[in-house]
C-alpha cells in the first residue's frame, strides 16, 4: 500500500513559513511583497484559480491585486497594462492567468512581463536560466513537484529512472529538466510514444501530466514506484480526478499523490514563494 503524499499539507507548511516572513516585515513597517494577477475574460476554471491565489495571499498577509478585464480586451491594451506594472516598483510579481482569449497571442504576453517579475517562470529568459541550472524563478508546478520529492521521500534521485508523461511547456519539459539536474535519468513520453507502457513500467519516479482521466492504470506502474499525478480532470460523474487511476495504483506504488489535495496546492504555494523571492531581489537592489 502506497504512502499518500498530500501536497495540501506540505503547502500549508510552506505558507506558514511565508506568513512568519510577512509578519516580520510588518513588524519592521516595511513594504510587503505584492502580486498582481491579471484575468482576461471569465473562463470558469480561471476564475476558480485566481480566487485560490487571492485567498492564499490573504492567508499569509501578502499583498495581492486582481485585475479583471473583459473578454474583448485587445492585445495592445493588455501589453500597456503589463508595462505599467513592470515599471511599478511596488509590484514584485505579475501573473497573467491562462488561457487567454483566442485573439491574444499568449507568447507575446508572457514575453512582455519583466523577467524579474515573472513569478510564473514562463519568460524565455527564466526558462533559459533554468536550462543552464542558474538561479531563477522556476515554473510553479514543476517547482512544487521537486519540493514534494525533497520533503516527503527520502529517495536520492541520483541515478533513478524518472519517466515523464507529457511534454507541455508548463509541466512536462521543465520537470524533466529539473529531474535531470537532480541527476536522475529522464525519459519523456507523450501521445506519439510507441509502446508507452513498456517505458513507464521501468520508472522509479513517474510524473503524469497529460489531462486524460485515470489514463495510467496499475499495469503501467513498476512495483514500488513514486507516482506524481499532475492531472486535474472531471470524470463521468463530474468528480475531480487525476490522470492516474488512484485506487488501482496505490496498491502497487510506494508513494502517490492524490487528486485533489496533491500537486495543485503546491503550485499556489510555489507562486507565493516565487513572489517573496522576487521581493527580496527587488528590496536588495533598491
């Protein structure tokens, strides 16, 4: 029976650590870290995500500004707004909630955010530094996965075979790079991979981020593997579930993250941590 890794508990620990820092700054009468979240349109999932970020900021005492824009906002208007916050010394982190309306070029928007305020870790400058192993703001979900592996499992990743299912810029590619930097041997699989199960069954660590409800079953898993489920889906009964068949796989894995209360809460915790780190950089520079 696998040990269930509740990312929600680790995230609570991280937020408690950050709250101590916020309280100390208040005692100094210092400026507090400030995160600006920009939401364009009213995508239901996006509304839920930004609400979670607002609550998390409030819980630790970090300043947060939510800017809601209409679905018909032009790309030029959004770029002008981002530049305004780039130049605002009271703002430490800027996050533009994805997805954006189809008439807006997401890449151009992400590139417009100042690299030192890119707390989502998606700017090419920060991605490049991550690839080189230099200090930078890491994408929040991969950073959260690495924090889970560090805090919960006592496994040395060096020499272990890590298999990633999914090759997105948000999760698959960056987590593969971070695992490689931890000296794991990394294989990336995806929808075009032939005989994918023969590869996943070799994995000491399996990271699943594809968006397919319960795609990974017990037959995909090596006994004693660490299974990290990044997927967030709705099943036929409209219940939240992951990309992994949790009930079947938990009897074969050594560690497994659930959905919900798994990696999702870690993503928000890492966003707060990136914002605080950006604040420290800005404060030192000033």
